[in-house]
C-alpha cells in the first residue's frame, strides 16, 4: 500500500543487509512514521509482545522472520536446534490469541526440521519467512477480490449511492503484510470507482481504529469518519450502515470469530438491524483444532495501563495522559468471540462462505 505515494509493506528484509528485518513501528502512528530494525529473535519477540507491530497476519509474518533471525543467532554447533526450539517457544508465548503466530512458527520448524546442515537451515528459514510474508499479502489481495463483489452488489441495489461500511479495530494492511483483510474489499471497491464511506470505530483501549485505520484510509484516499465505539448501534438503527466488515485473530472451523474486544457487540447490533456482518480473514487464521470458540479460544488479558492512559500529540510531542484515578483497578481483555450465528459470512482467499463447518470445509476440503 502507499504512504505519501510510496509503496510499502509492513515488514521486509533490509535491502542492503539480509540479517536485518525492518518494520513500521505502529506505536507512533498516525503522528510519526518510524521504521525499526530488528536483528535478534528477542527484539522480534519484544516487537510482537509490546505491539510495535500487531494484527493477525503481520504477527504470523513477524514470527516467521523471528525464526530466521534465530537461525542467524544460534550457536553453529550441536546446540543449534535447541536454540531454535527455545526461540520458537519464546515467540509463541508473546501473543496467545492470534493463531497465525503459532501457524507461522510451526511452518518454519517443519521446513528446517529435516535439513541437516546449519547453512541449509538458515537458507530455508530465510526463504520460508519470505514465503509466509508473500502468501499473506497474496491471500489478502484475494480477499479483496472476493469481498469486492459484496460491496458491488450493495452499490447496485443503492443505484450507485454511497455504500457505508463500518469496521472495528484495524484489519487493514498495517495488520497484515499488505492489503489487509477487512479493508482489502474496501480498497478494491474504491479503486474500481464505487462510492464507499467507512465508519471507523475508535477501538479503545489502544485506538487502532482512530489511529491506524483512519491513517490508512487517508493515505489511500478513502472517505471515512471516526466514531466513538458506542456509536455503531445508533447508526445502524437509522439506516446509516449498509455493511459491517471486521477481521479476525482466530476463527474456528465452525465459524466462531475472535476479534478485538467490542466486535461481539457490533455483531449483535447488526443482527438486530438486519445488516450483513462479515469477517474477512486468510485461512492461516483458522484454527482447525477448535470447535467452540467461546470456550476454547484463549482471550489475552493485557496491561491495565492501556485503559488507564491514553497517548496523543500535544504541542508537537507524543505524550501519555492518565484518564482514571491513580489506583483504579482495570480489566483489560484484548478480544471477544462473536458466535457463528451472528455472522453473515466469512471472506477468505478462496471465496465467501457461510459461518458454519460444512460451508468452511467446502472451501477447504483438504481439512476434512
């Protein structure tokens, strides 16, 4: 995608040094565009855990590059494999809800497991990390192609009038390697000349909507309006929302979707107002081992300071401000699970399906 007219991915290998992985440090957006160099698996683990980067697909790609960095760091002797195993455990422990992370680590471990020479393991880890990143971008591009048709149909039914789309959190290209999941159909529709407008939930407590999604929309020239998280229901009641599209950090093959906290409430409001509600996600986000998302998906509980404090631009500097009484107790659940019964459909790289096991497995018959 574009930043001030220049194409970027969210993660890439430094052009003049393959031992360095570069990322967009999202902590400073939208006020400052800063890239960060990552040279060790510890640095990558910190970047994932402390959300220098975030989003299901991007976490997966970062984990893939994290294993590659571990192969560069590991002692070049009999302890090499043990070092990589510990690095894998470290990366997996950083964010428990997003399944892409585990998927990417396992893909790397499988790729290098049966190779005997350390130099070959390093080369395979490098190539596999790039394949993970490239496939994530391609999957998201395909999600846009399939999801575009939903927006196009609504536009036709409205005789070309603006299609109002509500989204929650950031499932844009900043959450993936490129294109995004929930935003990819929006970008595709906008590029093809369909009139779209995006209601951007601010998405407390980390404000990924008002800081990241809004910044993305501005960079791509897509009309948008930021709203407080509790505004969506009102807009739906007054026919101001035509479609809801969200992303996912983990989805069960039965159609339950874990996404940023507050998604479930949007789904309830959409259901009550007969508004289509879609989750857009690459198949790497599907946890094929789970059946019941509400009971089985581990919901990450994050530091309470994310709720108590807010940061923003003040007199040219990014400053942190306390919102609550100093000693307030805080519960900070990062995600909730939207049950399949509230979801109109799931948009994947292979097409759109209903949120049920039969329909999902029809798209992915190799998982039967």
